[in-house]
C-alpha cells in the first residue's frame, strides 16, 4: 500500500511570483502542438558556436587526469591571474588574483549566493525594476524583501537614487545594478557609478554590479566597470559572465571580483554549497580570455548587424526605437489595449513569433516586451515579415 505523504516546499518558494518564462514555455508547447513553426525571440540564449580555441582547450584539458578531481574552491590560480590581467587591460583596474576574485558556476549562481550570503530574514535589498529575475529572486529565496526602484526611459533606465525613501536606504543591505541592462539595453555612465558608490558608502550598503553584458557592445561603446570609481572596492563586488561574450552559456562559468571581505563571504557560502567550476571549463575560460579579440568582435559584429536591421524593421512597423549600444535585447512598448502578456500571446498566435512579456522582469514593466536578437539573420528577417503580414504594429 502506498503511504500518502504531504511534504510541502518551503513557504519562501511557494510565495515566489510565477516564473513567466515557465508560462512562456507552456504557450510555446501549445503552439508547437498545433504545428506552428515558431521563431523564438523570447530567450536570451546566444545562438552561435563557442569559438574553436575554447573548445580545443577544453578537449586538451579533459585529457589531463589532474582535472578529473574536485576543483579548487576559488578557481585555479592561473585563471584568476588571467582574469586579473584581462581586467587590467580592459578597464585599467587592479584586482588581486589572490583574494579579490571568485570563479563561479555562471554569474547567476554567484548572484543568488551573494544574496544568500548577506541577507537575513526581513532584510531589504534594492533592485531596479525591470530586472534580470535572479536579482530579486535570490533575495526572496534568502527570505529577504526587495525594494524595487522603477527604471524609466526618460531617465535612460537609470535608477533615481533620490526617489528611494530614507528608511529604505537606512535599512538596505545590497544594492543590485546591471548595466548594460537586461532587458532595457540601458547603459550606465561612470558618473552614475560614482554617485552610486557615494550613496552605498553613505548608507553602508553592499554595491553589487552585474556586468554580464560588458562585451556585447556596439559602435565602439565601452561600458564602465564600477571599479573605475576610486574607492569602489570599499563597498563593491562586480559579476562577469563568459556566457554571452564567448557564446559559452551552456558551459556555466563566470566570476566575481572586488572587495576581499565580500569575496570571502561569497566563497564561504560556496564552500558550504558547491565545489566550484569544473577544472576543464576553467581551462577553456582561460583560453577564451587569451584569444585574439577578433573572436569576440565577430560575435558582437553579428549582434550589431542584427540590431541595425531589426530596429529599422520594427520602426517601420510604428515603434520608435533608438539605436542600442549594448546587449542582444530590444525593449519595446506594448500598444494600447493590451498588457504585456496578452500582447505577446496575441503576437504568438498570429505569427508564431515569441517575445517575452515585460512582466517577466518586474511589476513596473507590464507595458513593455523584450525582443532577443538571438536567431540567425534569415529567421529575424522572417520574423519581421510575419509581423508585417499579420499587421502587428505599434499604434
Ligand atoms: C543580467 C544578467 N546577469 C547574469 C546572467 C547570467 O549569466 P551566467 O550565464 O553567467 O549565469 C544573465 C543571463 O541572461 C543576465 O541577463
């Protein structure tokens, strides 16, 4: 006889808002079942192959028996040295490979564990909205609360620090920011980072900068690192990812750099929860950092070309998009008469083109939707064609 048990998940999991991406998957399933040939512009998964030197380094590393055991918790010193040199070359910043770098199983893992490392039940973390989901969900899973600062187009999608109530600033533990930004494609100036560093120092807040899109930039634009601000190391940590820069989303590797006490606390959580990044993947990542820049230029060149014809095509359908300077995302307004979900569902049913509803990125984003330019050019052209034929326009 089967024993009936009732084991409920933790309340903090049950109380999380629905993960809209899971709902989106259900819609896609329904359309596929009807035989619709979908063009998925909903995902943020790079569509290109990992560059050959990275794959070759991984194959070689896999044959080395030394890499078959548990990896070093912090990451191999060779990789940490490589990261430090790469950061110096890119941003002119000095990061000590010994105690100011932590390798990660992707930036997402590190961001979630950072929230866990510093958030007690009832603590408040500040997150600009719209946001990459883990920036808020990490805090909720750690039983903390999130104060969302609304990002608005009129402020170039930068948070208005003066709008944050004094009692929130006094209580906040972590201020998460992500520039270049997913989903808005907004970018931060060094001036903004200076203000934010001062703000976090004034209120004793840990500043967490997510720089996952630092290399996906167009027209020569170079995003700042928070560590280009003097004294930022007193309060800040910054997250980097190999996923987008080198088409390595499936390899799961990223890193965090910054204040050594913050890095040590993150390390502390990780030693309790995981074993770090597979050594083979670390060797591959080091090869990626050492590749000639022509490889990443090819990747960003593809996105830049797509950005150009997609913005032109969407503007011909009535939108009024400005040229983005970074990321593989376009952030568009939903036409009147729809919210973001009903709009994306409508487009999907009429055209088979998948967009992500803005509500997936926060409560303030229900009048926007995100278009990811992560399909080959011909698919993107076909998507524009389908939209036009179905009279999908911004009116
Ligand atoms: C803003 C942002 N940060 C972090 C990540 C995750 O990076 P990783 O693949 O290194 O975990 C993503 C992935 O889409 C992202 O959009």
